[in-house]
């Protein structure tokens, strides 16, 4: 995921690490450690000072940028030897609880900030969607339909926040294809419709 300025790129991998790359010099400027399993999603806040990540360890993390110090060391994206940028400092807040061995561990496959960065939404493989404070990481509520009915019954693999309305978003989950009707009955009132108008 690129930050809002396009100056940095963050990558998540199956080793549980998130790596921050400087796009101008291609230097690795920070490795973020905290997840215990694959990192499945990464999203930036609009301000570019916070990052959210989801993982197969059943949790999400809210990362806060704390400034820079010294120069970056280590590998580069393309083996370039440009002058290294300052090394970045980050701290994280755990969202959710790490499961004990043997417990069902959902995959946090989607994380998304609202357009004003006030809210952070996480969605999982067990159809759970939760809303957190986008600044502190405090859990605010579960996203459900009226009367606490779940909004989905299967894995939620997409959640997108509206770019201008902070209270609006949409979610997507896969649905099984319905079985075709072997004996469809024609509707006498229906008429064929052209695919395009002349």
C-alpha cells in the first residue's frame, strides 16, 4: 500500500512482517513486527500518520508514526545505492485478542479507514465486522443489522469506505451460485429486451 503522498510503500508478507520502503531511494526504512501470522491487508489513514494491518493471527494493528532517526540501513527494492533516508519510528496498538492454540482463529482480511480517519473498520473470515476509533484503536461497536442480526453469514473480503461521507461504506462477501431451475416456466408478460438501443 502506498501512503497518501506516494513517498512510501508498505508491504505485508507471510512471515508476519510489514516492511516500509522509501519510494524515492528504494531503501527499506523500517520493519514493523507485531503479527504472529501472515499479514493479509494494509491500509493507510488519509493523514499518512497511521497505518492499519490485518492478519491471519486473528487481530488487526493500528500503527502510529513517531518520527524519524538516523539513516536507513539494509536492503533496497531494486538494489540501488542512493543516499539512505531517515529511519522511521512506529508503535502499534493491538485490535482484538490473540487466540490460544486450538481456538478458531479468524482471518482479518480487510481493514479500512473512514474518509476523516475517525473510524477504522475491520472485517474477517467469520463474517464479523467491527468499528474502532481510528486514532486510539478503542473498540466502538460491531457492525450488524437491526436487532443485532449479522450483516453477512460468510467471509467478508471487501469493505470500502465512502471517499466523502464518513458514515457510509459497503461490504462484500461471496455467495454460492443458486442451483439452476431445470424446468423454468416462461413468463407470458415478459418481452425480449435489446442489449443496446440504436
